[in-house]
């Protein structure tokens, strides 16, 4: 399952970002990796419903785009860990409503017209 890139120039940064992380599973993969580095099996268990083929394909695409980093350890049995360089240094993800800061206010809950 290879994602084909849209031909032509991007209109804005959001257009480029959606081309890289668009799809059903990529955002969920990044959410899981935002908490802590994971091995493949941990990711698969954390994302019920994703197949191994789709997960492996999306991880390869995210790695090729520089969104995630895959680290292979020279051990027997082989061990591979995947992490997001964008991972939050604290225990909660920076996108979490409980993460604090401006990200904790949900714009969808504000009444219309208030800013």
C-alpha cells in the first residue's frame, strides 16, 4: 500500500501536512508514539483494528518522510523501537486535553463568537 503524492506545488503548509499524515491510521500512530517509544507489537496492540501490513506500510512511509525515527538494536533476538521526534518530554502528550497550556482549551466547546 503505497501512498501517492499529489502532483504539483502545495498551496500551504496544511496542504503539505495532510499529504504526509493523511489517512485513517497515521494520526493514531503518531498519537501512540507521542506518549512513548513503542515496539511494533506495542503499537499493534495500542491500535485495535489495524492490520500488520497497513501498520508496517504506514510506519515505513512516516520514516521516509522523517516524521518517525526507527532504531534497530544489535541484539539477539533483534529489537526495533520506533519513536516520534515530536514526542512530548512529559508523561502526557502535548495534544492531550490534560496536557496543560493553550492546547488544553477545546475550541469546540467555546460558544460561537467568543475568542
